[in-house]
C-alpha cells in the first residue's frame, strides 16, 4: 500500500488543497469548545488544533476535502471556513474583489476600517502578500466584511455617490504621506488641484515632489481621491491605476 493512502483512498490531509482555501489547522475552534485541563499552550494554538480536529471529525467536511472540488463545492467549503474563522476572531484582514469600469479592484479591511483598494495592475497577489507582511498574516477572503465598501464604490461609478462614508484604516501610511492623504478628500467631487496646491495646503510649498509621491503611494485610491490632483500645467500626471483609469475617473466626475 502506498504511503499517504488508506484502503478507501487518499487521506483528507494528503489531498491537494484548492487555491484560496485555508488549511483546516488554520480554522477557528468551533464555538463553545474549551481548552483541555492542564493545557498550557498559547490560547490561539489550542484553538487552531481543536478546530482542525473538529473538521477532521466532520464527515461532510472530510468528504469535501477528499474528492474533486468543483466551483460550487469550493464556494460552500470556503464559506464554512469563513464562518468558522469569523466566530473565533481569527481574521485580521478581510478582502474581496469587485468589478468596476476601471477593472477588477481588490478591497481589504481590518477591524478598524477599509485599509486597501488596489487595481489589477498592482498585482492583487502581491498586494495581499504585502498586507500580510505589514499588517497580519491572518488574511482571508470574507466578502461580507466589505459589503458596504463594495456598495459605495458601485454607487460612485453609477454616478449616485459623490463622497464616501466609509471608516478608513490609514495605518499603511506614515508621516508626510499620511498628512497629504488625509487632506485629499477636501478636494470636492468634480474638482481638481495641482500638486503645488496640495503642497501649499499642507503647509510646505516646496514639497511638490513629496506630494506627488504621497499621491502615488495612496493605499486607498478612488475612496481617497488622489486622482483629483494634477500637474501644474493641467495634465493628469501619474496614477497608481494608470493614466487610463485616472482619465476615466476625472471624466466620470466631470459629466455627473
């Protein structure tokens, strides 16, 4: 008999895990489970191990992990993992992707608020990797946490929203960049300012290039409207989403 197989086929732990599905040992302990008496390991380690044991004992879950997984089954499995992780508060960064007129957008949020909006050209996988390094490795696709952000962005592109009412987590920005980014929402819908205007607004008229860098590194494009900042001669200048996306946003607001 080959290693990694039983008489009835491959063991669940030896089956390749579909992309995007968390490992069973990374799923939260079922609600109501307690630590064994005398267990002195860190609380989180105990919860994870007990969750893994619960999943192994779940015949339905074991079946899902042991067989070919189609899209519908994968979706059901992932939703169950989402709920388990949410119950144990094991998700520090939730994310989802949404379609938009400027391409697919990645939205990510922490318990403090929306922390990242990323264009496809930024490479969503790389963005998630960076979030794992800078914020927390406990990242999971949990669309429900981003429902409000997705709805407001959809309303913006439909021409029904001119300002966002989302709670933001600005922890990815520091110092002067953060200062500039916090002032960007003061540029009204359909209006523009130059990089020089923004430098003067934050009290450092000579920091035109630094303002450009702050706009280019804005972790929340669209929601924090760096697209409304132009060169002094009125040309668009650079943009994290590319010139086409910046032009599309400016045109959308100009015709509303």
